[in-house]
C-alpha cells in the first residue's frame, strides 16, 4: 500500500485510515505481532528511539507487549523501518505487510511516524485501550504498490534514453533521474509521457515523477546535430569573451548572443570565427549564427593608446660651431614640446 500525506480524492477505504492513502491494495494473508516480533531500523533516521517508544506505549498499555529494537534485520516476524531517499516528501511513506512482517519506508522521521500511525489504525481497535485486554495484534496483508518505468526513443535509433536511478518498479511520486543522449547527426528535443511529470521536459538530463500506473517515458530526437560553442580571447590577458545565451551546445542556424569585455589597458578590436557568421564583427555585444560544426569564436583585443606620441630634441656635440645655436633652438623647442606633449616621452637624437 502506498500512503502519502498529501490530500487525495474520495475513494473506497475499508480500513478507515486517516489521512486517506492515495492507494490501497489488499492481498490474502495476515501478520500477527507477538512477543517474538522485533523492530529493525535503518541508521539514517533521527529520533528512532522515540518512534519505537511511541509504538510500544500503545502496545504495552493495551496488551502488555513491548517490542525490542535490534541491530540486525530478522528474516521474519519483524517491523522494518526502511530509509528510502527517493521519497522526497518528508511526511510521505509507503506501507507493506505480508506473512513475514511489516515494512514502513520513508525518507524522514516525520514520514516514519505517520507510517506508525497507519500501523496502529490497521490493528484492532483494542490497541487504543487504556488497560490490558485480550485480543490478537493481527493486520491484513497489504502489498507495497509500485509501477514499471519503461524508457523509449522516438524515432527509433536516433539516440538513447536511460533510467539513471535504475530501480524500477517505483512507488507513485518517487522522482527518477533520467538522461537522453542523441546519436550522431541528431539532437534531443524533449521528453514526453502519458502520465507523471518532468522537472524540465526540455532538458536532456532531468527527473521524472512517477504516476500511479505503469508508464513509458520517451526521449524525442530530430535530425541535425547540436554543436559546441567555445569562447576565447586573444591575447588571453586582453579581456573576456562571453556566451551570453549560455546554453551550448546549439543547433545549426541557432542565433547566440555574445559579448566581449576588455581588460584594463586594452580595447576590443573585433570578433573572429572559422565558421558561422557574426551580425557585427566589430561590436563588443553582438550575435553569432551557429554553423554545422563545433566552433571557437575569438574576441581580439589590442593595447589601448594613452599617449600623444614620442617627442625628440636635437642636440649637438659640446664645443662644435653649431652647438650654441642648436642649444638655443633646443631650449625653445623643449618648452613648446612640454606644453604640447604633456606626459609624452622626451627623447634625443
């Protein structure tokens, strides 16, 4: 029987379990709790002693029976508190009983507690007695309900669809990791299923939430490969090139937003790519149309020009016939150059 804490529609509930479970299935047989019954719990649960004490509080008061918590799971005559990480709702649980014992599965202690509440409701009403009475601690056999997940590809041969969790069958509302990989010459389109839900049906790697039925999940592919866009800068220290769209790989013909940002001391010079096309090769923010191949798009940068040039002053050897005249000219020119060149470099020739 699969039991979740979420609200459900009205249906037959012969066991009068509150809150009403999403699904109940009954099979033949019973399980009787007696003084040889042992409790075993996975180590992931917190407050397990309190939950066992809560259960024993009812059993001991009404029947004088107290169950022991053991470190090894018995082969039969047990109540097993099983940790199941795939049950994501912290108040959800599954309940299964047969002739050998009871299994309550949950991912959190809250779910385990609600499973114990169900166990008490399945026992005869005398279990709630405030004094010891004579009765059998017997419950009906209730199978845990799980459903098959089948993975498929459409069209056939265009890729693969994988149940990454790989633990089918699953209980309802369990989240299953799935992955699609396109064959060469094809690309992934989306996931489809007649029931259940996807976290992201357009993502090749996502999760699928199981419905209360057997289900086939299909990965759909189309012809035309998806290609990788790599961004580069030249020189490396000149700046950074960004794929603004940020969803590589891309299909051929897909338009991608790109942007270049120059580092200090550099300025953007242009874009370059061996294939595909650029809307504006000289705009730092532009778009790039993907070719039918993997491609590297490079943003080129150049050193910024921050000076007004290099200033030179002519000189002559000391003592020459023209030295005095040149010195006077040089002095006047130097004053003019200082004002004109500002922070420029003053040299000599």
